[in-house]
C-alpha cells in the first residue's frame, strides 16, 4: 500500500542537500499517517538533543513515538549528505544506540525499535528491553563500524515502505497488550 499522497508531496519538498530540520516535516507527517492522533494513545514527539558522540556537530533530531508517556519507537533524522562520510555514519550509529539504551527501561513492550534516517535512506535497529545489555557493538579492529550499505532501503521505495510498515505494525500489535498507558 503506497504512502498517502500528502506524505509523498512532503518528501518531494526535500533534496539531497536538505538538512535534518527539512526532513522533520515529511517524517512527522508519515508517522502521523501511521499513528493518527485521533486513534489510540500514541503520541509523536519531536526531540532535539545534545550529541552523545564526539564526532557529531550540532543537535541531534529525533521523532519518537510514545504510548502515553512511554517510548515505543525512535526515528533519528540526519541529512542525506551524512551518508557520504564515515565519521557521520559512525556518529549517527553511536547516537541511536545511546538513545535506545537510554529509553529501553521505560519501553512498555519487549522490543524497542529504532530507525536511523539519512534523508530517505533507512537503517533499522531493535533492542530487547528484557535484557538491556545494549545492541552489540562491532568487533574491535573494524574500521568502518557503520558502513553506508547498512542504510539499505529507501522509505519512498516499496521495500523501504514495507519494512517500515512491518516494524510499526509489530509495535502497534505489541502495544495492544499493554495494560497501563
């Protein structure tokens, strides 16, 4: 099922040179299409946080989905130009891992999912909240710990849409069994 036309139009306003801020509108519209404000107890919350990685410059932008006051999904926003630089990809990877670890204890479902979006390119993460040891890091000695190829789908392509919808549908299903919102 393709994204609604208003979501597509929102992404069409961006380009390869667009900033994180310019992608926040299209992703906000997309998440609101999937978590409509008039259904359920889901809330989409924009966040601008100080970077956790020494390789970052400037604030880190997230859109987070909460069930009531508890986090169930994290979307990190980066400009598409970050894909070109190993240090930018590594910083994004460190930031999303830190955010997952920081929110996992508050997540009401077994798996906290996250996506790092560099423009329209997506990288998927998940963390078992019953065993918050963190997402395993890459072995020592690996030079590029966040290869460009790991942002392996595009949110505007059928595959990227299907993968994102599958994750968000799994979150919604898991949240149906949460007693206290």
